[in-house]
C-alpha cells in the first residue's frame, strides 16, 4: 500500500491506514512514535486542564463544607481555599482552551472524562467519600476509552488561517448544520420558556447545542491566537472577533442553562447526561465544520467510536448515585442533650411528617405510669 516490500513482509504488521496517515505509522507503536507534536501538546493540555478543574471543584466543595461547620460561618468568598479553587479553575479552563488550538475537537471533547475521574479520586482520597465498585469499574472503562481515543483519533494537521475558517463557515455542510441546529434550539427553547417544560433532557440538549457552537468558535479563536503567536498575524481579520463574540456569548448561555439544570435535578443525573450530549454535539461539530474525519479508515473509526462508548459508560458508572450516597441519611442525630431522653430513633413516620420528639426525664416517668395503667 505504498510501503516497501520489507515493511509489508514484517510479521504481525497491520497494513491499514489510520485516519489517512502513511502505512509506516499504522501500527500502534509506530503511531506513538510518529504522532504529531501539536496533537500531543493538545492531549497533555486537555488532560492537565480537566484534572485541574476537578481539583478546583473539590477545593470549593471542601471550603463550603468547612465553612458550614464553623460556629459563626463566614461568606465563602472570604475563604482563601475557595479563591485558590477559582484560580485553579481559571488555569484549567485556559489549558483546555489552548488544547483546542493544538488537537482535533473530536479528541479534546471526549477527554473531558478526565475531570469526572479526577473528581472521583479526589473525593475518595481527600474528602473521605466511600470507594465503590462502580467507581473502580467506571474509572477503568473511562481510562481505557481515553487511550483508544488518543490512539485512533484523527491526525490531520490542525493549523489553519482565518481564511480557512471562513471557507469552512460558508460551506454548504456547515450552513445546513447551523440552520438545523438553530431550528432545533428554537423548538426546545419554545417548550422550555412557553410551555414551561422543565425536563433534564431539554435543558441538557440546550446546553449541548450551545456547546457545539462554543466548540467551533473556541477552536477558531484558540487556533488563530496560536498561529499569531508563531508569527503569522491573524488578528487583523474581522472573523477572529466575530468568533470571539460567539465564543463568549455561547459559553455564558451554556453556563446559565447548565446551572438551572443542576438546580432542578440531581447532579448524578445531570453530569453523565450532559457529558454524553455535549461530547456528541462537539464531535458532530468537529466532523462537519472542521472536516476532521474525512480520510478515516473503517477500523480506525470503529475503534475510536468504541473508545468513546467506553468513556460514556465509565462516566455513567462513576456518577451513578454518588451524591445520593453522600447526602441521604437514614436518621437524624441530635447528640446528647442534657436533661433530655430520646424516645426512639428519630425517623419520619410512614403516615405523617413527624420526626419524633425529645422528652424531659420527668415526662418519662409520667409516660411509663400511663403505659402501666393501660396494660
């Protein structure tokens, strides 16, 4: 297939093309040796950024828990730990933003699973949450899927100019995709606003549709900035500023709908569903807008999609019932109250909303005498 006979005669040599690469890079080991350096930088930035985001979220969570235990709780924005979490969050988001400029959208978006894995590990190690079998299985599946994603991801050159982005933008594939996306977004927004349909799928789909636009504009802004830093000025093109405005607007709207979803529904439902919908939407945007999978071989496409499926399953297993396990308490503990005696385990009764009461020691004697008379 274009290689010398010596290569073709090697035992165990797989003679297929990975996303249009030459045959001498088709074997997995050869792939890692010949992987594009820009793509490797993007992968490292995406993993590092996602992990920093998970650390930041857990630091903020820890700060809120510590402040709640204080006799005189202070505002969270006065906590140094909380602000350190904000700083790490900003650094992590910046790293992910830069990653889109180095590597394909179809690779960076699924690597968001690293944030979910990191949060689970940090919760167990530092926040002393329970390690479940589903966490171990989910983490294993997600890591395996991430490895397949990196190995079989598209490796087309990621450097592009403002003129190239403009060409992508006016292509008929992109125009049809954007028109359909706008129509679907308006329909969902109608049910959400006018019909007051507050379903998790509708909210998450709104986030995903905005996410696809955010991914397209983010990759364009990040890529043009990186190309400018390398010496090819791209900031003189109006398209750069149009994409910048679209990126900021779509991200802000995305955060708004996602925040509303977390207010109405449990995060154990929102997190995995949002990851699946957002990743799928980002992949479609990368394939249609940036044409990242044009030359994909069938085996490579299959292995890439299989890795994507493993990451989806892993995230679902990790997020499943995590908040419920940590928040649901079978009974309420009041501790030792001087001069009081606890009648029974303080639990909700099945036929009313009563949680029981605490009685004085003198009342206990009266209750005992009444019960003897009844018998």
